C-alpha cells in the first residue's frame, strides 16, 4: 500500500469519524521557519488539495516517491500540473520552503484520526514518513512496530532481523541540518518522533509497513 492505499484508508477514517463520533473539524497548525522545513500533517485534510493545505508555500513544496518510474525520487509541486503531485496524505512527509524571514504557521481544517497508523515502506531504501497523530504529540522510536505482512516485530527486533535501520533522519530547520531519531543504543540526537515532523526511514528489505501506535 502506498499513496492510493493510504488515501483510501484516510477517506475511510474520515467517514468513520464523521458518522460515528460526529466530531467537529479541528484546525491543524504546523509551525515553519525561514528556509527548508520537513513537515507532516497531523490530521486528515478536509480539502486535501495542496493549494488549500499549503497555501502560500507552493513554490517550495516537494514530496518523495519511493515507487517513482525510473527509480525513487522527488516530486515537485507544479501549479500547471497539480495532478502529478497528488493530494496531501496523512503519513506522508513534505519538504516545504518558507521564503520570507521569521516564523510562520501552516493552518488547515482536518479530521483528527489519532490512533494506530500503518504506513507503507514499499521498497528497500529511503521512505519519507510523516508523524500522523495529533495525540500523542510524540512517540518513541523504540515504541514503533514493523511488519512484513506475516509477522510483526518491535523496532529493536526489526533492526536485529535486518529489516530496518536503528535510527531515522529528521531535519532541524533552526540549525539547518539533519538530526537522528532512533533507538537509545544508537545514541541518536533524539529518541522521539514529534507532531508536525517528517522523517527519513531506511529499510533494508522490500514490502514492509511501519506501525505508529496511537497510545
């Protein structure tokens, strides 16, 4: 399951939320600073059009496609061909550039579907994953699970099995450098994934899924 599968799951979750809980839409706020930011949406956008979610930042909006024709690579938002970029999806990560000085906020209306989320890691190599929950606002790397569809392992066990790396790469926009988020034994810069942030996960085998628990 990649973008299409996640989009279907997100739509289904919105329908369940609306029909079951009748929850009012929430406003998701993503802080950004001048330069490049590696961001994620913490709620399913009610209008997933990039021009709606990331209004004002479209000139510097990029996603990563591990299944891109010709090999994994970036997809740049193009206002003249927005279909190529696709909709904004929960669980995806995005590069976003703020061209003006100072801090800012990306705000959009969404459905809070905080809970356990399965995110596809389809190919060995790098996948850009967005933290998908509003609550909790962070989750330890060691609390994540990895599955190949047959068995599910703790992150530590998946690392030991040679499925996935012991740390992911996040971006610190203030320092303008990558920082590691990983298992304690990997001596990372940080141990927790954070709301509104995206991370590069490196897998060593194909056809995995990352499970980010919601509690």
